[in-house]
C-alpha cells in the first residue's frame, strides 16, 4: 500500500480525526472512506427529505399565490 499525504490539514483537525478513529476503533483510512461515502450521499438524502415532506401549502393556495405574483410582475413591467 502506498503512503499518501494530506495537505492543508490543520493540526487540530488532524488530532480530532485521529481521536475519532481511535474512539471508534477503526483505522484512519477506513474512517475517511466512511466519511466520504456519507458526505457524497448527504445531498441526495437532503433532497429526498425535502421532496417527500408534507406540503406546506395546498395546491389551491399555491396556484393563487402564483397568479398573484404573476399579476404583480405584469403591473411592474417584469417578464
């Protein structure tokens, strides 16, 4: 296995990473794998929660707001 170098890592961040790996009893490489996987999945999890969440407005309310905004934009000369 080749040795890799991490650049621009603060000393305090490196200490926290080592402590986190030690606390979970895993090597730093495995901890980094898990962190990267979680980070790459987080946007899709976030949008999944947003899109599957209960609606704040009813469809009729949303349509009336859309129409009101459209009318105001026409009055002020916006497209």
